[in-house]
C-alpha cells in the first residue's frame, strides 16, 4: 500500500482539495492511503514552509532506504505539495535527507521526475497549472516507476553529503 501525504498553503488549497477528492476515488482500486495534512482554508493566510515540513517529515521518516544498496530502495510513501507557484514548497522540502521533491509543470516533467530522479514528492503550482492537467500529472507521477539502471548512481548523489 502506498501512503500519500498532501499539504498546501492557502494559495494551493483549492487544487489540493481537488487532488484529495481525485485520490480518494482511487483508494480501493489502487490501494492508496490518503492523508491531508492541511491547510484547511483558502482564505486564512498560512506559511507554506510549515506544510512542506509536515509532508517532508513523513517522507523522510517513512521512505524505506537501503543505504548499503540504494538500488534496493523503494517508495512506500509519496508526498504532494501545492502552493501558488510550487517553488517554495520544493525548496523547503528538499532540505530533508532522502526527500526528492520535484516541481512539475507538465505531464513530461512529472513522468521524468519519477522515472529518472526517483522523486518522492510532487510539487504543483496552483496559480500556474490548469487543474485538470494537474490531476493528470498526479496520475502519471503515481503510475511511473523509477527506471533505476544508469539513473541509480545519479540519484544516490542527490542525498550524498556535500563536501
């Protein structure tokens, strides 16, 4: 079962609601477990880093990582973050080890972020995306497996300590 953790600020609230509704229709068919970590309003201003933190902490803590053999790593947790542009969410979430938050702007960027980069958080810009397209991007992100192979060593470098 794949757990999906969602978060948004006030600017991303409407799209996040649509994504949650879309995913809840797939719970039985796909075996998803959907968790909405907030925010709960489009009108009450909140700080996007708080929601990026909430989702990234779940992904960081619960993604199974085989540090001796990264090729054995597999995703059991996926995050979806939504704000106005998705930039801030991606920047904050990527501060967490083993989090690979990808800002996606079309179907291809969503697919490649999983296939080549083994992204475990999808970041969507509510103000920049058609909402129907965003739902298609969510489906592609969730359906696309990591290709591994030549991409594995590159992905391992993402979480490797710098210096």
